[in-house]
C-alpha cells in the first residue's frame, strides 16, 4: 500500500470513529474537562486499588460524602434486585483496608453490634479473575471460603496444590491464625451473605456461583444518581469527586468504542464493524502514537514491536494524516492537540492481546479438572509429539520450537533462544536453592499430566518455552500459543 493510500485509509477510519455511534465519548476525549483521575495516573495495577477505595468510600454510610446508606442500598439493589436484598443501615461500615485480600468488604450490624450482613466485592478493572497464587482455586471461591470460615476447604485446597511443602506449611499456619481470630464473620446468617463481581468486561463472570456480576456500566448509572443527589443537597465538593470518577470510568470503559478501536488494530470485516476498514491499521496507528510520544518503552504489549517495526520503514506523516482527516469530517475540524489526544486514547485502548491472567482450561471431554496454562501446554505438547511422531529431543524441539517462534515471535527484551523448550526435572541442572524449591513440584506436574518420552528422558514443557525470561514468558507467550492450538482444532475449551 502506498503512503498516500495509507493516509487516506487511516483518515477514513478515524473520521468514522469520531462521527460514529461513540461520537459523544470521542468528543469528551478530544476536549476533556479537568478531572482529578486524569491528572493523577496511578497505572493499571494501582488504579484498581484506587477505584476500590473510591467505591468503598461511597458504600460506607459513615463516609464524608454525606449520602448515608443510600449509595450502598442502590448498589445492592442493582446487583440483586430490591426484592431479595436487606436494608443497609447507617451502622454499616466498609473495612478501611483489604480484609484478607478482599477488595471491598461492607459489614452491617444489628443494634447490639453483632455482624448481620456481609457484602464481599471483587473489583476487576484491567484483569480477569485469577487463581490464588499456586492454588488451583479462583479468587472468588477462596474469598467465599474465607468470609464463611470454611477452613476445611481452605486446608484441602492447600494440600492438593502444587506448592512445595514449605509454602503449604506457611499457608496452613496463616489459615490457622485466621481461624483463631475473634474478629471474624462466620456467624453471619446465610441470608445475610452477599457477593458481587464488579467488572467492565461484557460476559466476564466469577468462578464462584455465589458472586453476582455487576458491570461498570451499571456502576456509572449509580454514580450519576449519587451525583444528582449531592447536587440537590448542595454538597458541591462531594459532587465534584463523584462526577470526576463517573466521567473517568465512562471514558475508560466504553464498550462500543473499545470494540471499534480493537477493530482498527485487528482489521475486522466492515460487515461486522462498519466503523472500521477491512485491513489492520495497527502499524499506521503505532507509528502515529510513536511520533507523538505515546509509546512507553516500559509497557510494551505483545505485537507492539511488530507494529512499530513496520511503521518505521515507511512512517505515516502526522500532519498529512490530520489534514486528510479534517477534509473528511462534516463537523468541527480537529486541532493538532485534539488529534494528539485521540491518538493517545486509541493507543492506550489497543487490544490487550495477552494479559497476565491465569485462565483455566479443559482438555477434551474431561470436566473433572481445570488446567492451568502450563498444565494445558503439557497436554498440547504430548498431542503434538504424537501427531509429528517426534521421539527425540532434537526432533521435538525443532518442530515445536518452529511453532513457538512463528506464533509468538520475539517480544521486546526477551529473545527466543530455542533452548529449554522442554526439561527433564529428574536430571535438570537446577541451582541448589531452585532444586529444593522446584524439582519435586516440577516432577509432580509432569507425572500428573503425563511425561514426554523422548530419547531416554521423561520431559515436561518448560515455563520459559525457549525464551530468555521466564517471567515474561508467562505473561506474553503461553496464552497466544494456546490460542494457536485452539485454532488448529486441539480439544481445548476455556473453563468458566
């Protein structure tokens, strides 16, 4: 595609984005009103904590917002329906900090001060639910056990985990401490236990069935009602705080606009997404973001380098693109500052192709065991070896390594060496400390999933999969490789 054609295609796609179904949100992006949440950028991980603090403040009837229990009552009504929820009294309190890792915990009491109602909220912003570290159980199920005092289930989950004996002992000791504590909520009646899974993602649900999903879109409606109530009461300071938060999540979690932006990068068919063109504009958008200074070297995602490498060979001119865009707009022409804000927003909302999730999968018809990514990769490797009739380490490493290199490529700062795609934990050269910590666990996982019988060894898939950094491999390599084999028809399904 020649440069002029590329500029015209980018301009056409951006014009449709600006004047399409999400035009109101785009206008807010182009001309933002001063907002505390925009000024203080906490980053994705810390942002979730701040969001939880903000929501907890509003839920607490004794918070300085002056709403009393009205916001908490509206929240539970929206999540469960007004017919089945309790009345939240002014005596209810929100724990000022995470209680046993629960994001938000509201506890209401009777007149004698006894716990009467608990509301557990798992808040997700940029991630999906993941398992407790090293345990084959999701966060929501674990928090349900914790709040109920189901220590039998907690100890069983620790016992059957792949953790080493030292870590299991540490977790058992912590659970014993929790059980001995006086400040617990085990005696709350069953009718007084409520659980909410708060998420911006359509279709995202909790692993534990007791958790009722509430969307950020619903939360935004509750915030708008709270804002109106504060305006009517003359509480201008609290009103401004709530308004800033509502506007921030409105821009950050606008589902239709995000879908359209993802279409720009992924090249969806116009019949499915009429806002965008049929071919991917990822290199062009990456080039514009880079030219305008929005590419953060420390927060690259998988695919960014490929986008940027393509854009460097024949970059799209920023001013020429803006001029072409303004020629297409039927309304207000964009200034350079507005165009820069638009590109920044698009780049920030590009597809999160790979996230640091801990998805669970089923293999074949077996629904008795949810597999982690690394467990599933062992199943994939076994099937791959059989399919390709690989009986030696060199044959398997060559064939499987070619797939890894083709599917994943070379993420920035994590070169693919092709070595250690598989290891035999019985003879692998661990350091003394690593051997003590990992060898037994690695052997157990291999034997449970089934070993790769190559040459004279019993192998398992390495966490690193031939890349230099094990940690980066876990974040950026496992999931796209799994998706590749799903597309090839391997018997993989994602566990809900």
